[in-house]
C-alpha cells in the first residue's frame, strides 16, 4: 500500500514537471512570436476560413483577406466586407446592398480579428502539445484554453506555428457545440502602407445602400425602425 502511494506520488510529480516544461516551451515560442509580430506596422494576410459544424453536418470554406493596423482592420470574406477603425464597425454585404453599423467592441465572445496573431497574450492557459509535419513543413502545435471558459463559445484554440518562419500558419477554434472554425493562412505580408480610409466604409462610393445603424434603417430618404418610418429627410 505504501509502495503504491509512493508510486502514485512520483507519477503525479513527473506529470506536473512535464506540464511545467510544456508550459515553459510554449511561453518561449509565443513570446518570440509576439515580439516579432509587434514590430510590424501592418499585417496583410490571405486566408481560407472553414466552418466545420459537426452537429449540423456542415463543412464549407471561403477565401478571405485581412488588412490590419493596430486596432483597425478590414476583412473580406465572400460577399461580406467588414471595416473597423477601432471605434466603429461596418459590415457590408455586396449581394444584399446593406451595411450594418455597430460599436467596434460589440458582438459575441469570439476572437477579435486584431487579436488573431496575439490571442495567446491574455485570457488563456497554454501548453506545448507536439511538433508535427504537414506537406513537408514542420510546425509547433500549441493549445490554448480560456481561463474563463464559461464566458467563451469555444473550449480550445490550436495554434500551428511554422518553425522556420516563426509565423502562425493555422488556427483552429473548437466550439462547445461542435462548431469548429479553421483559419488557414495562405500568405502573410507585413508593413504594407495603408491610409485610414482603408478601415472605414465609404458611403459616397456605395450610393443606394441600405444603412442599419444600431437597429435603425436608413433608405430612400427616410429613417425606419422595422417598416415604420420615423424620420423623413428633405
């Protein structure tokens, strides 16, 4: 009995040391990645976005484009264009000819696009999982778990970091309801110059677009809530 207790205590101790080593290795890699990323004035990335909803048996992929400068960003994903200047967010749908305006920080608890390349810096526990090889390239696989999981719609984030380039190559977000999101980076270009207009929706260049500003719709010279006009403009 005593020998069994000693064995279990030793096993637990070894596992604890292994986890600490994994945490230290993950932290070293992520700190290096953060230092490198923060030196860039802007980030431009072409990516594939995959929704893999196992519960609904749905899997679909779209090509996307991200332009990012500090807290500002522009995303093109299919027919949707998302602009944010750090204070206001515009979501424009080409097909519907509609733009929705919200505060930049409104929305659910999914990942903020500006945090994609530094998501690990706060709100997560991290540990080094393993080194893997895909298509002839070697990657560090690091897993992140939210420190407050009850506030998040996902339980795990998996980072695939290119060992040679020291860049994020793929991010997998594993949802609690079986809905998984995968960002696969196809190209990564730092320090491309963008003016502030890149991150704002230009109404003048999109005449006739229906505007939904925090629940109020503007169209045909009038403001509506639902189908009821509340203000008419001259």
